[in-house]
């Protein structure tokens, strides 16, 4: 690896081209160049990828070590050959591998996700952005944030917001979602977006009124024209702007409009131009008004969300990212940031770079620039980025494919040519399909010689069954699955990919009914509460409450009919979810006895009985049962459900996999069946359109239907947005097609297919019989497990439990008391960090501020340090520790109690116990505590039968005068 050429290196890695191998190779190469493993920051996008990367590097080092010890393996040979190719000599590899392998095993390499890295950074610098160091990652309820925000507003503000939303035909919920969108922007970005319009003091309503008046002038003229058709007359008889936007051609191109060809409107050309200018102004002014209102309330909203975050001590991943951005761009000096990190970052390896969002890149960019601006060879500093714009499919999460190209524009760049994943037939098919979809597509090659190819694989492009329009796709998918199984394919090697989570569950239900014995594993991003069995249980609990109310007469007279109607609704829901005919709802109570339980039954008991009676003991229902155990009443549990965030449990990995394309990214399967969209396409729901300049947001536009016809700047931004969406459609299909190793089956609809943009030609390659040798496992080869009886030896049983030292601290009722306690903790920490860890005062101050900044001011922290340092540097303390070893926070267990000595000084002749106190209250108790420590040391000395040592104990009061700081305790 030419160090000057590849010090800042970008690898464009198409699907299956050995991306992980090259990342691992780069890491190992850096180790051989002298890099410290802990100074190499390796960032991935998933925990699974991070774990795989660590294990790959570990295994490759082990293979290489074995290879140099003449234990030749294929893997060791591959790594060895790759490193030799990069310019390392055989002698150098053999000389260094043992020490490098040992150092890697002893180190804690930073191979982590971007989210985890941001989390770790924020933990170190939390107080600089107003967050407690004990924060957890989770989701704060949007309802609670909205409630806090609205409660901070005055009644007049609320009325004005309602009036504004009503006037602009915006739902309150939509206005709140706009605030959420703006929340993720930095303050300077918000200020730069949508500057004030250059013209017009007119209000939006006045502009609309002017437009409609001028439209009426033209309309009145057309009415006087005998040759005008009724359609021509209706063109200009508009009641609002929306109706004008629905048929804009009458204004934009009226000379060629079919309805207006017989009418001479040339005398109204000036009026038309005025209308077009006013329409443009209308959209600009309306957008400006909306942005002005958002800006008016965004800072109040930010404060409300910050308060909710602090109250719950919870931050979402987006919140953590935003705080990191604030930290690096606003709140902290760059030099101090690098100083406070555990070790300096000298190398960065970034995986899946195409999935990086704009804000993630803005956070990482200063660190990358810091490395690039330094001095030294590749072993001292480097950046390595791997990505593939064709696999950028997370636009909905904020990823921006252009980040990768922007980041690597001055890097050395290379492409990986070979596809090590797929069969020749699949590779050729994908090359043929996608060559026209991507501007710079490089056809992939099969890495082996033709003589080494055992089988070409297969590709099948099929259409849905015609006999049933609703289930045509389901039937064809099921038929294709059966063909694979009949030809010997192992069910563990088959994956069915879909576009949406709902499609996963729909296919699973259908296939389970058609092939009952088949093991099916579903992997979705769906919530636990979207699972059918959980929906049944929720409806049943609601029914139990209603039934009990009706039976016990717990209702107002005028609400009886409403209760009966609601109960009937839940009956129908339960019957539908159970897959039974509607007429069965009349017999529901007779069939499901658990529904007659009293309403005060604990929810866990009710759910357990329902699971047993309905025979729905599946992973999701068991997880739901587990959640209910924290509640005593059904009503309380149901009220808590809307605030809960819980993913559906992951099943075991044995069986046919059904998952979304997004979920399949980064995975590979022997046989892939790709299913078309089962439901229609969803129109874009975004509220704002962004215009970019390179990778910076240049402008933001409020999305209004029809605006593009009258606002060229908006039209340009909208077209660019649609192009990005179109490109992501291609990317999605590329990711789906390239998951297949041996065979790919594509099942498409006749109309409205997601594959229409590819113009696929139907084909139906034969699926050859797959012999048991080719399959990883074969059903016939699985034998009945042998039962082995083994008697476990007795290790005794636990009869006692460890207890902490008694904490006699009473309840804390005032802030001064709380401040004093935290001040005491800070004082203890100074002794521990200075004596035990030999830290500098600058480092100690930084750590104390991170630990106790929530309660202590900087001046209080400095004061605590001064008290402790002065005590340590006193003549008495220096004499006591002269020639002695120092250990801090010494823990031991005696008589089932856990004790902890603040500081222990010792040499061959003496032990000295030090216990730090901020005040002399409860002196008797303090003395007894020291005596406990001293007695333990005496007994320890006797047990070990060593030379008898003298034991002394001191209570240390750092806040007192120098001559009163050390109080000796005698036994």
C-alpha cells in the first residue's frame, strides 16, 4: 500500500465486492505501520456490522499468525498475499505479527457505530450542552413534549396559533410536526432559511383577492364571446388559488389552450402577466408567513423539549447527534475536545459512507480535517472511507448520498471490480439491468475462471397469478417457494424480500396457511403493538373493561347505548383478527370465557389466561405479557400503552426469512424471492423541500400543491428532490437484486409494479435439483437428538447476601443539604484521582465538572480541589505517605458486609487508614468506621501469618485548619 498515495483513501465497493475484507485489511495494515489500535476509530452503521468487523480483524490476525507459524490455511494465505501485495515483506510480517496480535488482544479497539461514538462523546462533554451524565438513550413521548410546549404558551398565543392554522388550512398536528422538523436544525441554519421577501406589504389574503379579481375580469370578457364554450368560460371562474393551481395551463400557455383557441385574449396579456407575478408573490408571502410563525415558536418549542429531556433524562439518537453538533460547532474549543478524548484519534475507517447524513458528516468533518492537516506518514494518521452510492436507501432517515462524493473529492479513489457473492448468471443479469440506471456504473466481474464454475445459478422474472387479483402475488410467491423446496433447497437458505413491513406479515400469514409445517422467520421494524396476537390481546382487555362496566352498572344513563356500541366494535375486531366470520361475534362470550373476567383482575393474569385460551403463545404475546407485569390494573396498563415504545421480538434464525429490503441490506442469501409491492405507492408526505448547494442546505421551501407552475426556483428544487427520490428507487432495487448468491426470483404485478422503471424482460431459468451436498443442511440429515444424562455436582447453596455499609444519611429536604453532600463527593473524588490515578489538576477539574456540574458551580469545584490539594501537600500528609505505597477506594467483604477504605498507605512495617470527611458531625460513628477498617487489617495480618504490622487510622477533615485536619483514632 503506497503510503503517500493511499493515506487518504476512498474505496467504491459495489455489492458483494469484499468491502468488509478490505476494511479489515486496512485496519491490519495500519497496525503493521505502527498505529495504536485504540487510536483507530472504525465507524459502522449497525451493531451487527461492528461486531462482525471486530471478529473479522481478530480472526484474520489469528490466521496470519498461524500462517507465519507454518500452519497454512486458505484464510491465512489470503491475508498474507493481500499484505504482501500492499508492499509488506515476508520477513517484516513474520517479525511483527506476534507482537501486533498480542497488542490487539490486550487493547480495546474503537470499532463502533456512529450513534455509539456520538453517545460516548456526549457522555464526556454532557455538561457543556446542559445534559446530565446519567442520561439514557430512549424516546420521549411526542405527546408529552407537545403538552409541555403548549402549556408554556399564553392563552393569547394558543388562540393565535389556532387562528393561524385555521386560516392557512394547516392542522395543529401538522404545525407541531413542522416544529419537530425545525428542531433538528442548528440556530444559524434556521436564521438563514427563507429570508424575508423583497417586495410587498400586502397580506396573503389581499394578494389572493387581487388574483381572483383579475381572473374575474378575463372571465367577464369570455362571457361576452359567443364562440366561447362552457368549458372556456369555467376556466377563469375560480373561487380560490387551489382551483387555479389545478389547471395552470390556461395562464401559462393560453395561446395554445384547446378551449381558448377561438378567443382572442391578446388585450389581456398584461393582466395575465400581473396574475402570474401575483401568484408567485402569493406563494412566497404564504411561505414567509408560515416560516415566520415557526421561527416565532421554535425556540419556545426547543426549550420545552429540552425541559422534557432533562425531566425524563432520555435522549433519542437524533437528540444525541444534535448535541454533538452543538458541542463541536458552538460550545467547546477544538483543542480541549481532543484533549478530553481518552486517546487522540489518528485514523478513521468509515463504513457505508453513502448512508451518512449531512449533520453526521458535519460532526465528523472537523475530526477528519484535524487528521488531514497533521504531519506524518500513513502509520501516524490516515482516513479510509468505503461506500457505494448505488446502495444509499435511507433518504427517509436523512442520509444524503452526495456526502460520500463530497468527502472524498481530494482522496485517492479506487473501485472494486469483482463480485465474490453472486453466481455468474445473477452478476450478468444485474449488470445488464442496472448499467443504464446509474451514470458511472462499472460492470462487476466473476472472480473465478470458467473452468472453476460449478453452476451458473438462475434468474426468474415472473408475473403474479391471474386467477385471483388480490392474492395473485401471494400465490406466485408461495408457488416459487414450493419449487425451491421441492428441488432440495434448504429452508434456512431462502429469503423473501418485500418493500414494507405490512407486506412481511401478510405474506407470512398466507404462506403459513398454505405450508403449515414450514418454519418462517420474520424480521421487521414493526412495533410490538402492530403484531396481530398483541392486537387481539389489547382488544380483549378493552372488551373486559367494557363488559365489566355494563354488568356492574358503572355508567351514566345517557352513555349506555354508546357503551354497547363500543363493546360490539371490539367484538367485531377480535373476531376479524382471529380470522372468523362476523356472525361468530354473537357467540364470542360463550367461546372465550376469559372475556368475562372482573375489571380489577391484574392485567398479567388476564393476558396469561387469554393466551392459553386463544392458543396464541408466541414471542410477541409473551413480550406483551412481560410488559403487563408492572401494572396492577387493566385500565392503568391500557392507559400506559400509547407512551410505550417496544419493538417486536426477534425470532430464532431457523427457517425461511421474510423481511423488508431495508432490513436485508448488508446480508446475503443463497436464494432470494423478491416480491412486488402488495399495496399502492405512498405519495411523499414531506412538508418542506430543500435546495442544496454541494452538501449544504441553501434554501428551504414550504411544499404547496401546484406551486411549481408559478415559482421557477421552487420548481427547480422540487425537480431535484424528485430526481433524488427516483434515484433512491433504483438504489432500492439494486440492493434487493444483489442480495442473491445462487438464484434470484422476481415476482411482479401486471399494473403499478415497482419494477416498471427497469423494463424487465420475463425469463424463467430452470432451477436445477440441489443435492444434499450443496445444501448447508438437509432435512433428511437431521437425526433425532441423543439424550445424555448427567448428574451435576453439588456446589452448595447461597445462604447469605452481601450488604453495603450502613448509610445513616437521612432524607434530604433542602438544596443546601444536597449541595453539601455533592461537595463531599467531589472532595473524595479529588483525593482518589490525584493520589490513586496520578492525574493532573487540569484533568481532575474537567472530570469533576462532568460528574458534578449538575449541582456544583465551577467555583465550588475549584474550591473543593483547593481544599483537597492543600491537605495532600500539607507537612503532616507528606510525612505519613513518605516511602509508602498508596491505594485508593480499597474494597473488601467481611461478615457479609461490603466495606470501602478511602485511602490506604502501606509499607513493610505499617498500614495507615485514611477516611475523608467534610464535617465532624457524628464523630462517634466516624471513629467506629475507622476502627472496623483497622480491625480488619489486624485480622488479615494474622491470617497471612506475616510479620506483624502496625495499624493506624486517621479521620481527615480537609475543610479544617492545617493543625486540625488529621484526627487519629485508636483501637
